């Protein structure tokens, strides 16, 4: 885990404003948000309310037009693009809505991929970590050496979760991760994700349209309630 002082939030947003190029109004405005180690934040809102924009700003893929986003006390704006890539790989586990597995790689190689890009994650992932995460996910060992393309949607989702969780990242970001799962798989997935975040002390930002999942979380953010007002051209 990071050696940051205990009082330093994992994630801190202040005076955040972002406007897409060519638009006349902000896509996102957020006055303040902090997330401590181990906290769980549920983000909801209709399509077009800025959920994807918020996640891109949190992960340092986008930089705000105003305000700041800091991860572990380091504002993304103080880092070069190359250093942002490395910092993101070291400290954020990301579960994409479309999984983004490499179809030609085996299940195990997909899970281990973050450790290839981040020595820090690799140092926090002792031998057997990928196998342990896959075992906890309920994915049969007979599938672990198959290419990811041969898995079902539900199986791919569990691999994507294990990949995000390996190496105990300080922040886990999950973008609509249960949208393709039936009820039983959704509950099993949520239990795996929450248990692993608790064990690692990872903060969790979880985006979903499914309000039934909100009960699993410490805090809620409704982006529709803070959506910017339209500004005339």
C-alpha cells in the first residue's frame, strides 16, 4: 500500500469543472468530494449526466478546466502525460463496462497484466495472487489457461474484476460492472468486489444505473442532482 499519511484522502476533488471542446456549457460541475481509504462511493445518474466524464477525470485521463483532482495527495495536473500513465497503473484498478480484456491472452495473463505495467502492483502481488483472485471469483481452474475470448460474458466480468484487484490498488473504479450479469452473478460479483476492496483497504468508486446496489455502499453521489444548468450560446 501507499506510504501516504493516514489523513491524506485517497481521492480529493475540489471546485471541479469540465467542458467538452465546442460545447457552451459544462459537462460536469462538482464542488467538493473526498474519499478515504476503504470508503465505498456509489455514483448514479441517467445517461448524459457526466458519469463517464467524472471517471475519466478521477483516473487522470482528462484534466479539469477548473479545480483539481488529486490521487493520494498528488494532483493529476502536476504530472506529465507519461507520469500520469505510470501513476494510474500503480494506484488505480479499473473495471471497464466492456471488460477490455485482451482476447488472445489467457485468463491468467489477463489478470496479471497490471503487474507487467506496474512494478509497484507487482510488488504487492505475491506469487499465486492471480490464482487466488480467480478462485475467489468462482471461475473454474479448467478455464484459467483458455483465451479470454472463449469465456462467457459473466466469466469475462469476473476476470476483469480480478485484473483490477490484483496488487491491491489504493483506488478501484468500476464503470457499470454488473450491467451484463443476471441477478445471481451480480450478487456474487458484488460480494467478490467488496470483500477484496475491504481486505486491501482500497477505496471504491462504483458507477451504476441499478439503484438496488446502493445499499452496499457507505456514500452516494447522484450526478443528476448536481448537473450543470445549460448556458445559452
